[in-house]
């Protein structure tokens, strides 16, 4: 009993009914569109301070509360996508049951009634139905592989069909969209996107993860052998080219030039040309002790730490800045930044503008540091990614295109050729066609059939 | 350069075609409408010639590439695509009722391309990001989609202007404008055509992004807006096929959808992003 059933299942069937409705699909698609619009109007992934200064206080609070600063990764955006996926799944399964019955029928069923209003052509002929029967059947058999012949009053009917499987096209699209969502899920769970800058001649074995402070070890090293940027006469950039070597277990495994649009792929990692710039190659540092007045010269790279003689502590050269703003205001030009540390004392940041060698005297420390001479080098900025979701996503892309094509440009067409003797001398031949969509295409085929039958 | 001259003249040929189609509608003259078709074909041929010559001229300059790389070139291709897609649908439905709207689009696109400063009328070499075979596939499919949506928009406007009128006295009976059912069918079919190509356009764009930047989707404003457009037309198709929406509601939907197309094309250039034609 349907009523009893409903009571038994209760909320579960109610839930299924909700997710099986196309109204929900329409609502979800429009909601996703609306949310996406908001995401393009509010700049995404900016630091908190950006929103506080740009918007009014209440608006900024609302933005943080609803995570509109990272809209496309917010829980409620994901909830909408999940609901859409559930909607597609439930809708498709519910309807597939009926469609399977039609598509995987052993013997197709034809009913004359369906063709009554779909006559494409009717013409008289002197031939008898008996004369025509074999010819018509063979003609349809040749084109459609199977036919169904039926004797009628004073004549015959032949039915044929094609494209029954195309009824599944729309489900292929839906399945492909679900597959796409699975692919993106794989991407977001096990994929990563990182960035690294490598000065010419140097190598790195880990990258900085995007949108986080973490670094990711690669299991091999990337060395930048060379970086070159070329320009057109007009000054537009022509090409950014990095020569990269992959070093694993102390051996160079491969060397390749990469440019934008032609990345290097190694062990599931993709290495893309992303940016470039200049950095410091090596610096001649001078450490002058206040106590003894002696100067010590040392050659350093960015990232190096050395012990200053006379037990004056350690110095780490951390950064090179193209134009440094001292106290956040005065531009003191290209500068090196380092950290000096001595036991028990608080580590101190030291700024060393190249143009002002005695700048560090202002600090009044036990040691004065100056950068005497330095050489610049180009660095290449590389985007490093690993994304196991890509093959799944690409497969879904192919299926989506194929599915949309089948769903909209092909159809399940049925044809009927009927020949009836109306008097002793003439037979009327009727060719009819129906289709689940795109009727004109089916009618065109029927016209061609009629032409051929006339010639029999 | 030669291509610019040809393309400027093509603008006026489209304008002339539009005048013919318009007179056909206003004076209910079939001859004028037929002249419109002939002139549109001539304009489309000139348009294609302009594109080919521009392509050849870029090789003469020493940095040859298919002319699909900036706002000017994309507008020129849009004018060509919209007229070709239109001519196909004109032949398919044997009606010239929406010729005026379509040639107006082609005319506006070319006029805007020539007149807008900084659209990129002079041939420029490709910047590194655009040096990819995916450029051709991505731009052509996207613009075939946009063209079909533009035509659907044009028909929807005509539909909404004529559908409410008294049938006996209206233009429908004279065979100038097809009956509302046919217009409805043409809107549906152009939207389906556009949806198919927009889907391929988004997908080729995603594959290209993955080869250039290592991510197939990054919520760049243009990407997002193309997805919004896709959502709107997907809604239209579901509403029509599953809920039986027709006529005025579908026409309004096609108009809103085209608004999203326009924003994807032009509006996004106001926002910073990878597609801003700079």
C-alpha cells in the first residue's frame, strides 16, 4: 500500500523527494551563481586588515562571519555544492530506473498510434504491398540493422529505430559532473600548490606552500642553472626561460628548459615558470669591533649564519630588499637585512643599506656591520604543484563534452513505413517518423527513405 | 595596415545589411530581407578576409600568430562568428526576422573595436602567457558560444516585443516574423548551441590554465563569471526541459544570460585578473 509505505519511510522518502526535484536544481544553480557573483565583487584571500580598512565595521564583520573573504572554500559554499551533487545523484538514479527499461529492452515495442500524427510523406504507387514488402524491409534493415515487420489489413507495416542509447546522454553529463566534483575533491585533499624562488646557480629541495607558512619537502632538489628574460623591440616581454636541473641522490637526473606554457614534470610534480627578479648572489661583509677597532671581512650568501670573531655573537644574513623603507617611511634604497644574536641578549634586526655603509653605526652596538660589495643574480620564481585529481578531472571534461553532444544533438528516432492497398490498382505508402527530440532531423531521414521507396 | 582598412569597411557592410533587414521588417518587404542576407554573406566573407590578412601580416612583422590575442582581435572574430552562426540558423529556420538584431551586433562589435582606444588595433606580438595552442581552441569555442547567446538574446527581444500583440493584425501572419512557437524553438536551439560551445570553451580554458599555471581552476573573475553564465543557461535548459518553461519566461532568461555573457566579456576587464586583455 502506498500510504503505509509512506508512513514507514517517513522523513527519508521526504528527503528523497526534495533531492529528486528539479525545482531544487534550479534553486541551487541560481544560488551558486549568486554566491559566485559576490565572490567576484569582494576581493578574495586578502589579509584581515584589508577588509577592515576597505569596508565599514559591520560589513567587515559580516564578511568574516560568512567567510566571504574566502568564499569558494567556505563551509556553506561547499554545502551548496554538496547539495547540488546529491540533487544530481538522486534525480539521475530516480529517472534512470525508467530510462533503463526503455534503453535495455530486448525487443523494442512500436505502436502504430505513436506514428499516426507524424506522417512525413504519403504517396500512391501501382505496386502491390507484396511487391514492396521485401524491398522496404531490406531498405530499413540496411539503414537500421533491425526491423519489425507487421501484417496489416490489406498491407504491411515495417518499424525501425535508432539511437535508443542516446537517451542516456543526459545521465552521462550528470555522471561526468559528479566525477568532476570527485576530481576536485581529490585535488583539494591530496594536491598542493607551492612557490619557490631559486637564484641562478643555486638549488632548493623544498617549497613554500601557498596560503600557509608551511614548507613542503620535495624529495629531490631543483637547481636553477640559468634564467633569461627576452623582450620584443616594443619592450613587451617575449619569453621567460629557466634552465632547471633535477638532482636526486646527488645525481643530476634531468635538465630541461621551461617557459610559460611548457612546464617540467617530474615524479608527479609539475614545475611552472611563474615569476622572476633579482637577488643577491654574494656579499662582502665587514664586521668592525668597537672594542679592538679591528675589521673582519667575510663573504656571505643570503641565509648564511657566521660567528663574529672576538665572541661578538652570530650574524644571519636573512634578506635582500630592492628598496627598503626605514621605519616604514624613508626609502633607503637596496638593503640587506640580517639578525645579530649574542647569548643572553635579545636578537636584533640589522638593516644594511648598500648606499650608506656607515648606517649601522647608528645602532651603537658592540660591532658595526657593513655590506661593502655585493653581486646580484637573477632568480626564477617557480610554481610547484602536485595534483592527483587532474586525470579524474580531465576524464570528466571529455565525458561532459561527449554527454552534452549526445544529450542535445542526437535523438532516439523511430520510423514506420506502411503500405496499404486501397483499391485494385493503387497502394498508398506512408512514411512516418517520431523522435524524443529534434524531430526535424528524423523527418529529414524519413523524407530520404520515402525517396528511396519511390524508386523501388 | 590593410587588415584594418578591410575590417573598417566591413563595419559599414554590416551596417548596410542591418538597414536592409530593418526595412524588411518595417515595410514587410521580402526583397529587402533577402538583400540583407546577401549583404551579410558579403560582410562575413570580408570579415574573414580581414582576419586572414591580419594573420598573414603578423607573419610579415616577424611574430606571426592567429589574430585572437587581444580585445580588438576578439571583437573582430566575434563579429564573424555571430554572422556565420546567424546565417546557419537563418537557413535552418528559413526566417530573416532576427537578421537586423544580429547584424547590429556584428556592426557594434566592429565599430567598437575600431573606435575604442587601446583595444589593440595594431598587431602586437604574443606575451609569454598566450603562447599556447590552447589559445585558438579556447577563444574560438568561447566566441561561438557567445555568438549563439547573442542571437538568442536578439530573438528573445523580438519575441517579447511581438508576442503580446494581437495575432490577427500582427506581423506573424504576413510571414515576416515566425509564429511565437518557432521563435521559442529558435531561442532554445541557439541556447543549446551556445551552451555546448561555452562548455568546451570553459573546459579548454581549464586545461590551458593547468598547462600554464598548474591549476585547472583558480576562481579568477573571468573564470568565475563564465561559470556563472554556464549556471544561468544550465538553469534555463533544466527549467525548459524538466519544468516545461516556455515563451516569455525563457525569453527573459535568455536576456539575463546574455547580460552575464556581456559581463564575462567586458565587465571583467574592469576587475584585475589574468584575462584583462592588458
